[in-house]
């Protein structure tokens, strides 16, 4: 990887870290399409995996809710992990244009569901079938392009969890999914020792971006925050569709 390529990748990761600091999510959402421009989708996923694990692992202990989250999502969490491993095999075998088309459509459709159905609620009785279904879908998207976030976020928002429990739970599911990606991409040969070293190095721009994002968050009201997140999802989805069309 040339110094210029590494710099461009670091700037993409910094932007993703800033959105994560702002919204407690969004690192791969923003960073993956930007880093893909420099190194391609498959290597971009491998490059982002260490920051995704580390940043979410820390947040999963927020408010002392780690054990409660493990118990609450004892079906959803392992399902996400297993199907992420399956998804990484699709990442290895499918053409990049096919992957980008699938991701673009998913990223545009999922947030629009939440935007036009703000009263969406997941009831406990529905979770017997919804936990494994959502876990499988999120895991496949995660393995393909590290985009396990949108379906998991929408699903947990529908549970109406308190803020501290939501952050701890979503972060737990995110780092478990990222662990599946790590195993999948490095076991399949997409990643190697040098790429792993670069992935560890990406912790620096991730941390810097998160610090900046937390500073900006203080100046945003809830309505502006919601519009920003919706805009990020839609813009990322359109980016993938344009890339697939090209």
C-alpha cells in the first residue's frame, strides 16, 4: 500500500470515526465507501475490521449493561456472528459490482422504513422468529460489506430500549459481528499480516474522528441529528449504486 493510498484510507476512516463519535454508530457506513475508492471493497472491509471491533467493544460496557445485553440477545448475537461468516464467503466469491448494488439498495431502503414508520415497535412475542431472521439478514450484510448496522439499529430502536441499554446492546452486537468479519476475511485470504497491521494503524484516525464527533454532537439538537443520520445512510446508498452502475 503506497503512502498516498494509506493517507486517503486514513482520511476515510477519520470521517467514519467522526460520524461514530457524533451518533454512536456509522464507522463502516461512512468509511467503507471512501476507503473502497482507494483499495477496493474487499480490502476496505479487512482494513476497517480492527477499529470496528475495538470502538464497539469499549461502548458495549457502557452503563454496566454488558451481561444484561448478552442475556437479552442470546439468540440474536450468535445468529449475527454465524451469518457474518457466511456473508464473508459471498464477499470473496461475488463480483464487486453485484455487492455494491445489493448494499446500495439496502442502505436506501432500510432507513426510509424507519423514517416513514416512526411508530415501528418490536413486541416481545415477535422476537421468537424476528431475532433469528434479523440476525441472519444483518449478518449477511455485515459479511458482504461490514454493513450489519442498519438492520440491527432499526430492530433495536423498535424495542424502545432506554438510551444506555440501547448503546450497550447495539455496540455488543456490532463488535460480535465485526469479530465474525475478522475471522472470515482473514481466514479466506482477503487479509494478510500487512493489512492487519494497517488495520491496527487505523485506530489512530478512528479515535481522532470520534473525539471530533463528540465535540460536534454537543451543538446538534435531536431533529438535526436525525436528519443527519438519514442523510448519511441515503448518501452512502446512492454512492454504492453509482459505483455499481459505472
